[in-house]
C-alpha cells in the first residue's frame, strides 16, 4: 500500500465527520452544486442515455482487447518521439518518475490534477529526494498546503470553506502583505493565480494525469476548467503523463463520445472549459511545448481485476457522479473513506487495490439505494460490485462475529418458511404492541448499532409475507 490508509477505521472516521459542524455545512455544497446541474445537462441532450450505452460498450471493448490497444498506443507514442514506461506497481512508477526528473535536472515539478499520482504517493517521494512538487489545480493546491488527501475526485477541497482557505494562504504566503484583503473568493483565486504563475515559470518538469489515452494516435487527453493543465505540460522542458492502464480508448471518435457524457455527469457542463490533446514532444514547427515527452503507464493491481467480477469497475472515467448522488458520501464526506478514492466508486475500487481486509468497511457503507448506478455515465453496477465485496468479506471470515452469528440465526429461520412466517408474525405483533404509544424505539436488544444514532420505527400492519399473499390473491381474482 502506497499512501497510508485509514479505511480500517471507517466507522471512527465517519463518527468524527458526523460531529464536524463545519464539514456538515460544506457537504451541503455537494448536493446543491452537482445534482441539479447534472440532471439539467442530461435533459438537454435527447441521446444522453444512448451515449451512456455507447460509453459502456466502448470501455468494455477496450478492456476485452486491452493488450492489443496498449501495444498500439506504445507504437504511436514512440513514432511521435515520446517514451512509454510500464510500471507494475507504485514502487516502480515512483522510481521511473524520479529517474526522469533527475535526468531533467529538476528542482521544481508542477503537477496537474491526477488521482493516480495520489495513489502512488509521488509528491512525498519527490520531496524525500529533494524535488519540490507543486499542485496547480486550485483545489489540489489548497489541500497540498494542508497536507491532506482529496475529499472528492473532481472537487478535492469541497470539504473546506473560504475562511479556512484564507487562513492557509496567510499561513503559507508569508511573503505577501499581511494586511491584504482576502475576504472574497475572487481575491483568494487571484492570489493563488499569482503565486502559481511563478511556479509554472520555474518548473523543470510538468506532470499531468490523463482522462483518456488514444491508441489510434498516441494522444493523451486532459479536461480542466482552470487551464493549469495546459501550463503544466507546455512550459517545462519535460512533460510526464501518469495514467493507469484502463485509461486507454481505441480511437478519437470513441473519445468524442466519452467526452459528451464526462462533463455532463461530473459538473453539469456540456464540455469542460479546456479539453487538451497532447501527442508527443514539441516538433520543429510548434510554437511551444516540451522537448521531452514521457508516459508512465501504471498497473498497480488493475490487471488482476481483468476477467473477474470486478472488471466492470475499470470502466470508470472518474466523473464523481456516484459520490455526488450518494447519501452516505453526503453524510460523512470523502476523508472518512480513508484512502484516495471515496464514495461508491471508492467502496469498490479501494478493496480491489489495497485488499478487502483493509477496506472491508467501505462496501458496507451503502444504503444500496442505487442512485450511484443510475447516474454512472458508463453504467457500472456499483451496488452489485459492493455486494460481491460483502460476500468475499463474509467468506474470508472478516465480518464481525456478531454479524456472522446474527446471519446464522436468521438463516435458521429462513430455511424453514413455516417457522419463519410464524415467528415474524409473533415478533411483529409484540413490537407493534410495545411501540404503540411512541411509534418508535430508542433502544432494542441486538440493535444497538442502529439505535445508537437513530430511532427504530415500530412495525405497523401486516408482515411482508402476509401482504404478498393477500395481493397475489387479489391479482388472481
């Protein structure tokens, strides 16, 4: 594991998040800032659902033939004058990047937004070897100042408010006038822009991620709303692209379809402000661009997901729609998940990459409401995949003994339908009678995990089995 994970402490993390008033207020911005905009953008495009089907099929086809597309992509990058490096794990990826930076004589490295760079912990590695990495996405820059992980994959500082950002800027930007006015967000943005512009001009190497890699042309593509990605890859003499294997797509036509669902799903935009295509180093007729172009393709557990129940997770295009619509994420935020990837996609991907023994709580942090699957632009069945992880956790005896014994107790009755119906009728009647006055219970034996945080409603009316039997009779009549 590259970046220290607190996923095993998810319950404690979540409890702290629930009691953090500032965080709870900030998380309201997720619901207000993303959900309605996504829906409006989708409604304006009659073929949006058909595009989701096409995006799913493109990714499935690519994963099925990933070895061929990797070879084709490598050939095209080499033909354009670039270099491709394959890294089996985070250690190899960090060593490759450090070697490239040393060959470039780098002292300062600017970085565009990249989740895979968070995954492999490249910033800490460069710092430990005397090279200063500078995040240039505004949200990433802010959390770098705070030494935090992103709390969201497209809005990394969504858990913060303007007052906290002002405090961090005053703490770090000590070379600026202490009496300057930072009371408005635009003033914070202006200050960050001025500080980062100096970093752009001083950088020896620029590192970006990649939203897509095109096998047809050897092109890497990034989408941004700030333009920092362009400056990161154009100004330094060396540009390094970091990408995981599943970012491959076959053709530019395929990319055009994926781009139409990406921004709409992520931020409710038709397209991001900047969509940047990079193919190799600067050519003789180019006005600008890097002299050296390197692509580091990182596996780090992805290939072991191919051909398994979790291969569908590799379709993910990192739009963040699943967490934008997730009631659990709305309640606890991203840091509670304890690693790089939060929300429903993190609940599936994190156990795949660091192990269900370390991240087994995450697939259980779901209401299974299905909202994540309903908005995923590539139709990943996230609830099904979380259920698969729950099954593996149970098979490996990683679930608590109380949960296992409770399931065994329930299973005893479930295998005996007559006894099950009799016992549920008795239990329903008893609980209904006991809770008749208040309509709910603040405490119940064997239900402390529920009643610790909320009341348990008293049962009313028929059991499910009784209602099912009655309605079937009515339908038959």
